[in-house]
C-alpha cells in the first residue's frame, strides 16, 4: 500500500530538499506536487483541500523559518499531517463489558468480511489471549456459514452453527447465550453483505445491532475501491454507530487513497488492515508508523513486534550460540532461517519495514517467493541427515537422487547449493549488522539471493 504515493512524494521533495531556505514560491511549487500526488493516490477531494491548507499554513509559519534544515522540516510537516489525517495513533478494541464482548462486522459483499472474522479471531487469540467464538448471521448464503466454519477451524476459534431458516437476531441471541455458558471472551458476528447499500440491508442490520448491542461495530471495506471505500463507509456510518474500520486487500492497493480518506470522511478510525490472504495477515493500524513507511523511513516498531511474536526464540538462541561457537552453517540451518523469514511475512514484508529498504520491496514478487520456498523445502527434505550436515558430499549421483525425490531437476539442486553458499557468507553480515545487515546483503547480492532472483526465475521480478 502507498507504493505509488511514496514514489511520487519522493520526487516531489527532491527539489525542495536542496533549498537553503523556504520561500512562499518554492513552498507553493512543493505543495502543488504534493496535491498532485494525493490526487493520483485516489484520495478523496474533501480530504485533500484541508490537508493542503494545513501544510501550507505550517510551512509558511514560524515553524519552518526557525529550522536549521528547511527542506527536511517541510517533509516532517507533510508526514505529521498524513499521520493526523489517518488518525495519529492506534485505536485498540474495547472489551470493557461483561463477557462475552460482542464485535459485529458489517460491509458489502466481496469486501472480505468472513475472512476478516477469522483473521480477527486469530489476532485476538494470539495477541490479546482471548477465547473467541464466531457465528454467521448471513441467512441468505448457506455457503457463507460453511465458509466461516472452515476458517474458524483453521484458526482454532469456537464455531457456533447457524441455519438459513432462522432470523439473524435469533441466531445472534442463541450464540450469545452459548458463549456465556462456555465462558467465551469475545463473540464475533459475521453479517450478511449486499452488492450495494440498500434500505432493506440497512434496516436489517440496524435491527440486529439494536438487539445485540455490540461493543464494537467494525465496517469491513476493500481498500482497492479507493474513494468509493470512503463513501461507502460514510453511508454505513450514517446508518450504524460504527466504532472503526477494517481495511482489506491493502497488499494489492498501490495507491492508498482509502486509508487516507476514511478517517477524515467518517470520523471513525481504521483499526486493522488486511495485508495478505493468509489468516495471520491482519495488523493493527498505526497511523504514525504508516506515515513513516510512506516516506521510506521504515517501521522498526512493527518489525520488532513481528520478531517478538513470530520468531521461535528457542531456535533462534540455539542457532546464534551455534554460529558463535562453531561458525558452522549447514543446510538444516539454511532451511530454518528461510522458514523464519517466511513466518515474518517474507522478504518483501521485512524490507518494507526496514528504514531505507522500502524500494527493494518492489522488486520482489511475494507469491512467487512463497512457491520457491516450498520447492526449497522439498529439496532439502529429500536429503539425508548426513547430506544436510555436510553439504560438500552432495555430488552427481546424490544430486540425481535428491532431484527425483523432490520432483525437481539437477539444475535446481545446483541453484540451491549456490544460494546456500551465499547464505553462509551472509551469516557474517548478520553478526556485524543484525537483520538489517542481512537484508542489505540480500539487496547487494542480486540474482544470487533467495527472494531476489537467485531463488526465483526471472518472472519473480516486477
């Protein structure tokens, strides 16, 4: 998300950074470029005008005139205004009611509500340590009920069965009663969607909301619909007392107009963003961190949180001690490190959060990388323990056997061995520069590194 905006803002700031001081003239030029960047990012017009007015007011005022570096000060002003438009700080969910706390998800058909229910359930179980039950009150699509049951089982949430023969209110009340019996902390309602906003839909969902009185009413919207996302959110907000928004499919949205428009238009915060198809791909929305990422400043806090929550610390400590003590790095270690990177969202996800590395992210096709990870796993799993521990013994006949066992070619085995050699060298960079040093090593190695072309065929590049 925001890839296009980041690129255009970077170009906009190049001219002003070189200025010795800011004048009304060069501020005017820079602001014109910023306005154009926001328009091309599909930000809603009612959002752009006050945004530009505030930037101009702050830039021409004393705030910049006393700065030692006027160009950097102007960038700081734009970044802070972006953060303010998106909400300034994270808005956590409320649970200050007698359990179970009810969370109701609403939105149009195809926005990703059911998947978001499962993602949110997983998030609450892992991050908030809550016991979660989910229920579908979509009585119009029996397939929706089955879909929710499937994803609920995948994330380990309690599923309450429902039937298309019952009313949404009756289903919700029965689920609430059962949730209390099972000492559930959070009950999430998956409501029916429509192809467009209509009176019948709004009437039904108002009735449901009045009956169950959820502590959180979250509007689920597809970020790729741009300004329409903000307008639809506004329509729902006028009918329902929304408490926040879940913005889905942000990994496929290069513009980011929805994220920059929704808060300003509805007055409601974006609470979560969907960053991929996997059920763990849901992140709390931090406006300040997102503003930093737009400006290529990375998101170190989110990176640290990823490491804390997704890295197997026992394995990591064991690996670190081994490297420090023996300096040896074998194919078992190689596979383990790739799996750790994959668990943290892949190389592209990591680079987007490392300061100064966001542009490298655009060279990586995460979908292709994921397929290549699976192929590498198949190859290494086809090796004997001796071969993994002593890669040097893998020669002609062994390569043929491994290729046959993994359904690959000898050329693939050769490529893997080349990548392994590169990773061995990279371990030295880790000891010198940590994760950042390793990522910079990946960037510098081009076609020889996993995720940067060596592990990928040419189609892996964008």
